[in-house]
């Protein structure tokens, strides 16, 4: 059905364009920025491509953004729990756009609110996974030369985006006056300054938290210091069997390595795309359509269907008309 | 309002997921998301009626179940072969959900 695939791609692109153009007016009526509409379109297209139901056809202008968004998009399924605190702040931000008096408060809130986060990843000591975080700064009336919302992309180690202590760190970092000043700079400079600021801040806090766990004074149980075999009296009901095997290891590095092993399989489950053909074939083959006529003679059924979309073995097909036979 | 049938397709589900994410971030309101979905329904129905031209046939080994409720047919077939002129694709189990092609869906002016 190769020719059909090209048809399907074209049809989908057409539908996306039609929908986006049609709702543009509705978006403007509600006072929502065009940038959100564009984000909707890009996220929609990215998900389509990552679903592998059709062949990707991308505009060259969108590819660079798409590659970044795909990376975060694939991990987006696990963002829901981590995002509980941030969307509330972002909701208040959206309702109070250009209030000059709230500029210092609004900006960091927008930064954390607009950030797309990744799943829990290895702590900083071994493999550091950086996640591109897009900070969208809403237009601020009080800042000169900053009339449109701009997007700054910084790379944040994934563990910093976790909830709890680590997530609060990120918020504090982004709330500092230095950051606020940086956000008013042009995009490239702001990106560099922010990136350095985040790196410095996180390195110092990571070093601090590690020394804390070594001392064992005030034990941080989550974030970089998370290790269930640090203290014997700390019992974690969620332990996997793997962690029980490593009870002999008291070294923090080994514990971190073991966490890597635990978290790798966990993270790999977050992957939405399925490359394995045997898994791909498990999809629920669905045909959504309209019927012209359904007839039955004894136990022989005949179907006359039209205007349908099919998802068979993970791939999408469309038809104008379909006729079928089956025996009950 | 056209049939909401096509919301449970790759295109429809990805749109709903994207809209849900935007609502979560507080970038759009649920009412706006609903408007987008309604527009999607209309566009989808029109596109399928006008832009798609191909026909195909299928043959199933067995019809496992059939259901007709609220003018919607739902079939579960097994061992199905779909044929589009020269090309073929097979499915072990296929679910068909079909709305009435002749009825005029209830219209609601937004």
C-alpha cells in the first residue's frame, strides 16, 4: 500500500493545515498568542511522525526545532506527574500577561511553567543526561526592546527537572535576579548566560548534596543522593530485587551505577516509538468509517463501507469505499 | 457537528494529546480545545468525503462479534485480508466501527 501511504501523508497534512487555519481565529478571539497555535501544530506533527503510522514529510525550516521537540516529546508521557506544580504557576502567568509590576515574578514562573521536562534520569555523577528546556519569555511592557515572546533553549541536566528538592533548586536558580536580568538580553546572549548560570548553580548544589549524604548528617533521600541501600534502617517498599542483591555495596558511586541500571529499564519504557516489529504488530487494528449497507444472509455478512481510516499493524490507510465478506 | 468518529484515529489522538498538554501547561483553555476538536471533526469528515478516492476490498476468515447500537455497527473480525487493487495487507484481529453513512449527523451551531 505504498501509494496509499503517500496519499495518507498528503491527506493528513491537508487536514492539519485546514484545522490550524480554521482555529487561528478562535485562538485570536480568546487572546491566545499565535506562538501557542504554532506550538500546537508542531507538537501535533511531531507526534504523528513518532507514531510511525505514516511517512514523515517535514519542512526544512522546522527540522531543527522538531529534532529538539521530538526528544522531549518522546519523554512527554512521563511528564504529567512532574509537571503538577509548574502548570499552576503557568496558568496564573497566562492570565496576567504584561503586568509590569509582576515582571520579576512572572518571568521565572513562565520559565518553569513553559519548560518541558524529561523522565527521571541518572544523577550527575555518572552519565549526565541533558534535556533541552525551552523557556518562553512572555512580552513584558516594562522591558525595552522586548516586545515579542522569545524562546530560549538551555540544556538542563535531567535530574534537575525532577520533582521535589531538585525541581525546587531549578526554580530558585531561575528566580535569581541575575537570571531576570539575563532574560532581557538578546536571545543568544541570554541563552549563554542562563546556561552558564544553571551549570554553575547545579554543580555547586550537586557537590553539596553529595557531601551531605557522605556525612550522613541530614540525609537527603531523593534527588542525586537517592539510594535505597545507603542506610540499613531505611526501608523502601518500592525496591526492586536488583537493589537487594547490591546490599553489600556502600560506595555511593556503586549505588549510583546501580541506580543507572534500575533507571535504564525504567526509562526505556518511556519510549513511545516502537522499533521492534513484533511489538508493533500488537497494535489494535481499527477501522473507523461509515457504513452504506450491512447485509446478512444466514451467517454470511456483507459490508459496504465508506470514508474510512484504518490502522493495520501500526500503519495508517484510508479508503473512499470498502467492500467485505465474513462468515460468522 | 459532524461525527466525532474520527477522533480515535492516529491523527485525532495525536491532536487530543497535544491539546491536553497545552491545557496542562495552561496555554489554552479547555473550551478552546473543544472548539479545535469540533473543527477537526468537520475538516476530517469533509476531507474524507472529497479528497480520498481509493477503493479496497477485504475478506475475513471469521466474524467474531457484531453489535448494532445507537445506529453504530461494531464488528470484530479475525484473520482479515485487505486488498487495494494490487496491494495486500493482513491483520490477525480487526475492529471495525462504522457510523451511518446516510444519516445527517445532528448539527449544532457554535
